[in-house]
């Protein structure tokens, strides 16, 4: 039996490292794993999305999962009740509305269900709706959909995708984490170039840099692809938001001023995207565009 | 001119490859026959690149840009949708015009510097 000591999780770089350390402790089949929260003083939405997916991954690998709910601090217990995490794992507690965006599991790309979640539970909070126009809400949802599209079309995650978010009214921010436990972006890029043995030694950071460049895609169907991450990146910059992406040892951070990829020490075989968007209409200039000139 | 009302066909969210395939199946036969088509996006709210890649970008595989400018009329597409569509068209033109435009492994390996 493995007792996983869940640490305090915010959404700084070291916090993601701590999550990936948990993944490394239980990367095997037929494990019995107990999640213990005695050391956890705070658990942000990114931790919730990751822990939920990790528990499902252990179960998928024929393992057994137990949560020591009695070790939760009251404020974390309340949050996990509100966002539906407790209910998702068998604790008899019904979720309710608050500043938490519900914990969610998607086995496959159910367009209507995911868009409904983003519309009514992520951006649909009355506070967010009061700050941003419907046009901006739709634009934000369209860009966040690109994250889900990538996860489902490239991730090959055996347990699908988990998500969780949070409102931060004081900072006028909306956050969302989307995690898949698939093969990861670097593996996809290396497979894409598998005709050349040198592809095997491409670093994770180089693979991420390639994936973020416009027009680059590992999709081999005869449809041009590879603008989703590029669109998302541009949107985050205009929005003065932040995008963190982790896959294998690679990490990327995009914000108004930073556009970087790097290698880190901790390995995680899936892909985690954490996005922070500002609910500030002033960054956008939507116009009723009448297109002039040739489109093609 | 044939008019395709995307909202009636797909709904207010045009975001997936499958959504795009439906639109493509209606648009492509007309254009390849040299007939004009109007595609109306009225009441469509949410767009994402997989839809446009599949519905519009792919047209550039078989049809020249000049012919598309002449035959395909896009109406009532809001500014965010237009921004996504323009990016997709730009990418598709490059993709279908030059197979070697996609970055090669050689180029990636030559990029020695990685951000820290």
C-alpha cells in the first residue's frame, strides 16, 4: 500500500512539480493508494483536477484508491464539497455553487457537455457575467476549447480529461486546469519524426517549442492544422492572462511579457494546461467586422 | 446561388472537425462544380480552429485561392470568428502550397538555444 501525502498546492511552478512527484510515486499497475491530506494546507483547482485524474489513472491500471477524507482541513473539505470532487469519489456530498468551478471528468470529446460546462459553470458565474460581454465570453470559450481539442485529438489518454477551475473576484481572474494522462506532447512529436533516429533524443522543451509554432501539428490527416495553440497563445497575451503547460519534462509559460519553454527535472507522462484569463473587457476591441478585400 | 445557413446545420457552436466536415460536405461539391456558394454564419457564437480547418481551410487543397475569392461568399461572421478563419486560411495556404513548409527535424535540431 502506498500512502500519498498530498502537499499544499497553489499554482506556482513548484506546485506543479509537487503534483508530478505524486504521479511518479504511483506510476505502476495494481497499486493500492491512500490519499492523505494531513500535510495539505491549501489545494487549488489545478491540484483538484490533477488528483482526480491521478485517482482515475490508478483505477484504470487495476489499482485501488482510498481517500482519507478525515485528514482534510475544513476549508479544503468545504471547497472539495462545493466543486463536486467529494461526490465524484463516492463521498455523500452534493456539490453546490460558489467560487469554485466544478471538478469535471470527460471520457471523450462531448462537445455539448463541455461547452455547457464552460458556459454555465466556468464563465457562467454571475460575477464573471457582470464583467464581460457575451462576445468576449464566447471568444474565451472558443480559445479554451482549443485546449480540450488538443487533449482529445492528440492526448490518447486512457481515462480522458479532467478539469477544474476557480474564480478570483479580487483579481478579476478566471482560472481553469485541463489535464490528460495520455502520452504527452513530446512523445507525439518524437513519433511524428520517427523516420529519423535523432528524434528520440529531442528534448521535451524542443518538442514543446515546435508544437507551439503556427502550422506545426502531429496530425497526419490531410487537413491543415496547428493553429490552435498559436491562437490560444495570442489570446492569452492580449488578455494579459497566463498559460502554463507541462508535458513530460517540458514546461511552457506564456503571458503578456514571457514566451518561454524549458526543461525541468520532474517527469509527467500526460499534459497539464493551466490557464488564467482576466475578466477585463478593455483589452478587446470587437468590431462588427465587414470584411473587405480577398479572403483567400 | 446556394445559401448554406451554418446555424441550421450545426448550431451555435462551430468548434469540431466533425462540425467542419458537415459544412465542407455542403460547400465543396458546389465550388468544385464552379458554382458560387454563400455561407451564412448568422447566430453562430463560438468558433474554434478545428471547425475552420475542416470546413474552409481544406478547400485550398483542390481549389485555387482566386476561385475561392470569386465563388465563396462568407456572411455574418463575427469578428472573433473572422480572426480565427483568417489564421486558418493563412496556415492552409502555406500547408497546401508547399509540403516542405512544415518545419523539419533538421531545423529543430539546429535550434540549439532553448529558453531558460
